[in-house]
C-alpha cells in the first residue's frame, strides 16, 4: 500500500469510528424518547379530575383514580426524607471534616458499599427488621427502606460539596472567632446548600420511582390507610399491579399513573439541573 | 446516575489538628459528637444489613448448604429449594445486556468526551442522565406494551431467519423472555456505563491526545493509542459497575422475562432471575424455610454486588490517580 492510499484508509477509519460514536449516542436516546412518547400518548387519556381524587375501583367500574397512591408516594418519600436526610447530611459534614480519620474512611467505604446494594435486598432487610417484628406492612417500613437507599447518596454528595467550599471562607469565619460548629453550619453548609439541595432532589427523584423494596415493606392498599402504621399504596407499586393485570382499563390507569410518576421524576431532575446552573453563574 | 464525581475531592486538612474535638468550646464538642453519631449510622446500617441478611438466610443456609446454588429444583410445596435456575437467569440476562450496552455506552462516552462540539456536551449528557432517571417500573410498563410486541413481531423473527441455526435464537418466541429482558437491562445500564466512562476518559490528560495528534495521528488513532491505554482499567471499572446494576435490577426484568424457572439454551425462552424471584414470591411465602430461601438469594445478590462494586471502584480510582485527576 502506498502512502497516499494508506492515508486515505486511515482517514476513512477515523470517519467510520466517529460516525459509529454519533450513531451510538443517538441510539442511546431512542428508548428515552420512546418511553416519553408512550407515557404521554397513552397516559394523557387516563388523566382526569377523578384520577387524582378517587380511590381505585374494581375492574369494570369506571371513574377510578389513584388518589391514595399519589398521597402514599408523597408520604413514603416524606418519611424517607425525614429518616434519611438529617443523618445523611450530618454524616457528610463529618466526612468533610474528619474524612482522613480511620472512622471517616470506614464511613466512606460503608456508604460506597451501600450505594451498590440492590434495592430489592434492602427491601428484604427492612422486611426482616421491621415488618416481621411489627407483624404489619406499614408506611414507616416503606419510608425506612427508601431512606436506606437515599442515605449513601446524601452523605457522599454533602461531603463532596462541603469540600468544594473555599478554604478562605472557613478561615475568615474562624478568624472572627466564630466557633467551629457555627462556621460549619452557617458558613460552609450554607454556601454548599444549593449543591446539597440538588443532590437531595436527585436522591428523592430516584427513590420516588423505587418499586421493589416497597413490595414487601409498605405493600399496597386499595383504600386510604388509617395511619402510618398501615399498608400504604404508592404510585410505582400501583403501576406494577395494573401493568401485569390482564384488564384493559387497568392498563390505561397504569399509563396515566406512569405519566404522573415520570412527570414528577423529570421535574425533580430538571429543577436540580437548573439549581446547579444558577449556582455556577 | 447521581451527578457526583466518581473521584473524591482531595481531603481538606484540618485547620488546627484536633481542634474540632478540643475543649475550647462546648458547642464544638457537642456538634462533633452529633456528626460522628450520624456517621456511625451509615456503618451501623451496613452492619445491620449484613447481620440481618445472614440471620434471615440462616435456616436455608443450614438446610441446603452448597446444594442451594447447585440444585435445579425450586419447589415450595415439597420445600426443596435450589437457586441454580435463577443464578443462571441472572448471569445470562446480565451478560447479554452487557454485550448490548457496552459498545453503545463507549460510543456515547467517546462522543461526549472527545467528539461532540462543546455546546452539545452538557445538554446531551443531561439527556443520557434522564435515561437513568426513568423508574424501573415505567421501563417495565413500556417493555410490556411497546418493546415486547416489537421483539415478538420484528426482532425475534428476523434473528431466527438469519441466525436460527444457533440454539440461542431458536424455539418459540412470545416476546417475553431472556432476550427482551436483556434489552431493557441494556437500556437501563447504558447511562451508568456511559457516564462513568466519560469521567474516566476526561481524566486522561489532554497532553496524551495532543502528543498523538502532533505526530500526525487521526482523532481515532489518538484515542486508541493515547487515551485507551491509560483509561483501560477505568473503562473496565465502568463496565463492572454496570454489571452490578444489571444483577440487582428487579422490576423491569420481572415484568418482561416471563418468570419461569427453566434453563434453556434459547434466548427467546422465558427465564427467571434472582431479583425477580424475590420480587414475585417474597410476599406469598409463608413457610419459614421458603422465606429463608428467598432471603438467601437476597444475601447472594448482596455479596456479589458489594464485591463487584468494591472491585469497580478500585479500577476507576486507579485511573483517577494515574491521570492526575
């Protein structure tokens, strides 16, 4: 092969590889748009006023809704935030200050280990820990399972963002005689707040769609739960139940519920994105 | 994927070593206790999880020993529990998913880190992240009504026509089965592999590319000779992280794999995975031994994914150090 044709060959290979990369990038997005299209096209039809205000109805009866599943998901996510965010943020603070100590290293390692555990395993864990002991599926158990899923993300995000706060800010506060705990809370954490909030929103978005751990912690409920210690319906579990059922009208309810859930999750993601951009400017 | 850098920011040196714990201010002491206690919660949770999973599986571990992972029989009525069909299903579906996802993910990562124009990188990266944000159960729903019919009517007949002589692509196809589940798994792990690979590629110093380009290499040659050798272990790490995710993925797979505890050579045939048998049967199980057997499957998943994650993080971390990121 002479030099000229070899050069042409090399350029051709380069072009082919670049073309394949572009193709891969486009291909990867096809499912996203397909999912969004299907969820919107099939879900919109099922959305009505009753969908948000009524309880699920048995097969064949019209005008059912998923009101209890919507409030159920909000309850579960709320409990997860309550159980997961305070220890997560404080553990992140600890790591940013004492990450170099032995305890710090173990904590960081544990958080990384936890973030890789399948959510279905966390479901079994909370089931054995709580549901077996209380002999009842409950919103508490579901919230706890979701909190366990959130905890490592919140911890590590808080740590990373606190470390990004300029050292000079801390020195300035300490130099003014502000105690270290005030410095950490009012200066460091405050400066990092938008970033931490972003991390928390992404974690919330993730757990809002979790299904597997809820199957055996909060279970499901066709009615309004009588309290936080009773089985609680949630959007993801409701979608699952409807989707695998053989009934046409339940399928359309599943799509409508999926539309609500996807809208919730995407809104959180986009909001988190906007928040970060705002901070960078 | 959470938008969190995969490499930790360098440690912040304590201003005055030990000052935080010192006796100068009572508030500082109390605050340091509170944060340390919170940090311990993370450790305690992992320990509690390990302990509880072991305790819940104990009955099954004692009854079946090693035959649990070598026996094919899963029969709640006779209380014979062998997890091999599920282990098989998990391995096959994850492997096929990786085979489909890895080329695409690397393409996406290269596109985002090397080829795409600067203005496109962030928005495009965001869309790839959204792919990871869609809940598993929604993928399952979409799989049942959009993907499974497509597989049944178009993809699987085409595969049979062209590659039907292989046992992999023969037998009846209903759209629900190993292959369909693997496709959905591939979609779900692509963002994980792509975003970690992208970070890994970014960590390779610019100078390596410039050196190759300066010698007259084309862009692809610069990537192949200058970037890949440095990034290799990190890219493997990205794949292992994706594998860890695929093994534990539950809902979408449960809704699409057909849920039959058979071992079949055909990818069209229905199967069952470790995660989906837990999702399907855990609430129905009433006997202690049955519950314990399901918990043991959970324990196995737990151990495997934890080990994979530690291994993957080690690989990725190595590139970060080498590349000076």
